[in-house]
C-alpha cells in the first residue's frame, strides 16, 4: 500500500492509480486501494487515509513491572 501526498488536486492521477487495484483485508472484510492519492487540502479538511487494521494493533500491550530498582543493581 502506498500514499501519494500532493499539493494540488490531481484527478488524472487518481484515475491512473485506480488501475493498480484494491487490497482485500480478509480478516476484517475491508478493502483499501493499493495506492491512494491525497492532496493537502483534503488532509486539512479532515479526510483520513484508508489504513488496514491489524490484530497486533488492537491488542493491549502487556505491562511489565521491574523487580529491581537501579540502586539494587549496584
């Protein structure tokens, strides 16, 4: 997947990258363009990039506690 950020809208480029197809996320049943063209005005107006979600991102990180402090080492 790739993202192309442009300063100005480029409708011809958007049509051209459409031929590269769509990525299918089978786990979540989502589809995302393989290449997405976004111009700065869209980002500033609140448009978000189409990103696939991974299970690893959804998992909460395990919190580890230290059993020894720095003073205990020396």
